C-alpha cells in the first residue's frame, strides 16, 4: 500500500514536472514572439518616418507645380503680358503633377507573415495599419495610375505644341531631374487657347486632389507612428 502511494506521488511529481516544462517552454516561445513583434514595430516606426519624409517631399513638388500653374494661368489671363516666352516655357516643363508617393510596406508584410501583427496590443494601431497599407494603398495606386497617364500627355502636348528642345540635368530636382528649354518655337495662339487653358486647369485639379489625399494619408501616418512608439515603450 505504501509502495502504491509512493509510486503515485512520484508519478504526480513527474506529471507536474512535465506540465511545468511545457509551461516554461510556452513562456519562452511567447517571450520570443513578443520580442520579435517589438523589434518589427520599432522597425515599422522608422519605416513610417521615412514614408512621412517622402510624403512631404511629394507635397513640396505638387505645391511648386500649383504655384507655377497659377503663374501660367495669370499670364494667360493677361494676354501673355507678364512672362517672357522663355520664362513661360521653363515653367511649363518644370510643372510636375505626376510625382507619386509609394508606401514602404515591407515591415507591415513581415508583421503579417510572422504572426506578429496579432500580438500588437493596441487595436487602434492595427486598424490604422490595415487602413494605410490596404485600403489607402489601393486608392493611392489608382490615383497614381490616372495622374501618371495625364502627366505623360501633359508633357507631350507641351513639347509638341511649343517645339521644345531642352537640356536635362539629372542631378537637379527632387526626383526626376530638371529640364531647361534651349530651343523652341513659342506657339502663342495655342498658349492663349481655351484648350490649353483647360489643360492647365486640369493639371491644377489633379495636383490639388492628390494633395488633399496626401494630407489625409499623412494624418494617418502620424497617428500610426505615435501609436507604434507607444506599443514598444
């Protein structure tokens, strides 16, 4: 009888030892997963910061395009009495409404693929990240595609109607370099036409629309960055 009790007690101790070892291993695995999540969220904060810098750079280019467009339209309204032919053409080829923002989604994808996304404690952060890298990213791609097509047409129409030959400095400008008109035939009739005026107004409309989109995008990014920093405190 005593042997039975002793064997039973020893078996119980062994069973507890096995359960404890499983528990300790589970704690270790969970701790490693949390460490991985925290590292990825820290990397995500840096990625969000880089994207915010890119957004601001694109906004600077679009705001410059808007200001140039205003100068061109003001000159047209005054019968081309404000700007010289060369000044007008240099402004026209410097207008870039097609510079796009491309989100860096690598860390977000890694969060998803490693299962770390589900370990994020802040539900608002999870929702915002899904909004940034899914819904808004799809809208951004659609906007970029449409504006890129317009940018291509815009540049071609200007070069064709004003017969411009230019020098290109790939080191100037924020993204795509800068062009300087060196030979041209200024088509004043086209410059003052309703078609050209409407085309420039459309360029302003695209730039303004994308600026509004980027402003909203930026607000989401800044909130995501703040919540990411809180997540790893």
